């Protein structure tokens, strides 16, 4: 009996010793500068696309470009790759805009036909409304299929640009903080002196707030450029416009809290986006991209945009 009790006490003591040693393992892991898998951000930071972006940036820098030049070149190159998608987006939006008169005509005709049926069959207002909406959606869908211009195709640009923007941002953060890459510590040291002008240290945030405020202003200019080009917007487009404006303002404090390498990339990407949008306003370039003429299209787009911008923001009292 005594032997059995001693064996139990020894088992309890061994278990207590093991429990006392177990908490030391997470502390050792936390002290390591390398991210450990387990969270969604860690998985993203160590993913193959992010690693490929890191290698591309390191290769551009090794080819002789300063870090700020490599970041600017990457932003310009990625925007250039998505230019055909941006042209396709404008083409789809133009086709949808040109379909609006036909859609309105069909809506009036369908409304009359449904009203006649409702009167003859004694439908309630609810049944009449549901019948109209169901048939209207079918007619609009048939028109989109006929002209191959479903509005969802206009969102392809977003679904391509957003992951690229995320991968690039995470890669720059990894390099700026010395995480997840075998050469990240040397890259971090190089980024610390690879800036230009008032932000020589790309691993530190911009204390002057020039980069963050510039990011917000350029993004707001892109939003207003889109809004000024629309003669009329649907309720959904109005909500989306206000949402993007809020995101543009929110990006200012976020850009002020991250390393300058990210804020500089965001600024370069936004500037290229602004240039891209202005280029797609050109009548010659639109003709080259086979973008159809619309009612809102102007032969002098830049002059009209400046006049609309001046009337909305400058001359308004």
C-alpha cells in the first residue's frame, strides 16, 4: 500500500514539473523575431506570393536601383500591368450606360403590360410589384448577355488590384521590420538608408505626415474624378462613393503609423492610378481601347473636368 502511494505521489510530482516547464516554450517562441504560423496574418506574410514580391524587390535593388526607386518602379509596373483591365472596366461601364435608354423603354412597356394583367386578373399591389420586378430583372439580364457587358465584369479590376496591393504591402512590411525572410535583416538595414528627401529612413514612419496626407489627397482626387465624370449616379453608386471617400480619409492615420516604405508605395500606386484614370479620359486613348462613346463622354474631357472641379470645390461659397 505504501509503495502504491509513493508511486502516485511521484506521478503527481512529475506532472507538476512538466506543467511548470511548459509555459517556458511559448516565451522562447515569442522572443524569436521570425513569425510563427498559426494566424491569418502569419500565413499571409509567409505565403508564396508575398515571398515572390520580396524576391522581386530584392532583385530590383540588387540591379542597382535605390530602395525608393525600386518601390516606385514596382508601383508603376503593377499599375501598367492592370491598365488593360482598367480599359476593359471603362468599356463595360460605357456599354451599360448606353443600354440605359433601352432599359427605360422596356421598363415603361413592361409596366403597362403588368398593369393590364393585374387589372384583368385582380392581382394585389404586392403581386403586381413582384411580377414587375421579376420580369424586369430578366429583361435587363438578357440585355447584358446580348451586349456581353454584365456589370460584374467591371469589378474584375478590383479583384486583381486588391490582392496585388496587399501582397506588395505585406512584403514591404516584412522587409522593413526584418521578418520572414532570410535576407530581411540586411534589407532592413538598407531600407533604413534607402529613402529620399524628407523620409531617408524607409523603416520608420513619416513624422512630418507629408506622405500620409498625400496618400489621402490623391485617393480623394481619384474618387472625385470618377464622380465628376458621371452625369447621374444610382443610389448604390452614391453609397459606394461615400464609402471610398471615408476609406481614403481613414488611410491617412494608417499611413502615418506604418513604415515609410509602405506609405511611399501607397502614394506611388495612387499617383499612377490617378494618371491612369486621366489617361482613360482621353478621346484618342479611349478610341484606341475601343471604348464606346456615351452621353457623358466629352470631346474636351480635361477642360470639362477642371471646370466641374472648380465649380464644385473652388467657386462654391
